[in-house]
C-alpha cells in the first residue's frame, strides 16, 4: 500500500451530492446559496439563526446574547466559508454560553484505493505529520448509508499544523498559538455506488468541547446520505 499522505490528491468535487439532516436544534446549517430561501443573504440568515441559538440559553442570559450569537455566525461565514475545503458547513452549538464547534462535510471524486482514501480523508495520514503531535486514534466507523469507514481523532501543537492536508488551514503559527493544542476529528467513507469519497470533520483548540461532542458527532455522521447532485 502506498502511504496515503505521499499520494497526489486532486480533491475534485464529486458528481453526486449528500444530505445531512440535523438530528437536533443544536446544529446550525451554514447555507452557501440563499436562492429560494426566506433569507436574502448571510446577514439576514445569521439574525434568524441567532434567535434559535439564544432561545436555548437558560433564564438570566446576557442582554446581548442574541447579538453575540449573530456575530459568531457571521464570523463563521467570513472565516470558514471558502477557506475550509468542504461542501456542507455546520455549527454544532448545544450551549450558547460556549463557542460553537464547526463541522464540515466534503464530497470528492473517488481516487486511489479505498484504504488510501480513508486514511487520507480521515486525517490518519496526511503527509504533513508534525513533530510533537500525538499518534492518531483510529477506529472503524459504520454508517447505514455509507458503509464501513474510518474515524480518527488526533491532536497536536496548533501552530505547526498550519496547512493540515485534507482539513485545510488552521493557523499561521503566529506568536501565542504555537503551544496550543488543536484537536481534529475526521470521518471518511468511500461511497462506491457514487464513485465518491465522503469526508466529515471538526476541529477546535478546545479539547473538552470536542470530547463532549463525540456522541452527537457520531450521530450526525450517520445521517449523511448520498444523493444525486441537486444541480443536475
């Protein structure tokens, strides 16, 4: 087997699509296109979505909670959309008093062997392994819709991860970030019937946030369903 990280990956968008129905109101979708929706743009959508998030805060919430939630959603549009290589974008936000966890689903044309693809897109082997990073924790992950895949948890110094293979860019290694830990949780499957490699991932410097979210992330991974491309 060729080491997955040494291969060349084109990461061409797949010819098919996928849906992911959020299993609870803790999930905030970040749509890329507002045509045919009640919202003219991301600003209007952020104001609407912030209402849902703020409403889940217990009694005694700060008076500016809605504004802060709205700003967080807009910040996600400004910093994540177009930067992180993905096709479906979400914020997992069960507690408005804490920052949300960004979660992404990417759909790529299948290439190389299934084993290499699972290792690469899950983050198990990226070709950019960093000194000081802990070995990844790999587990087989089964989905009724996507079959057998791989789930990988890994973490290491924030700054050196800079450009982290299939997960995009997480930091510039600037002063004050190089000693922080970045946790990434990646899932990958090959949908053979659709000639598509499906990738889901989340990342955060808040290790506790990621660990607390594991069960809900697993549940979300199991509702990703391949479909025809909506543009066809």
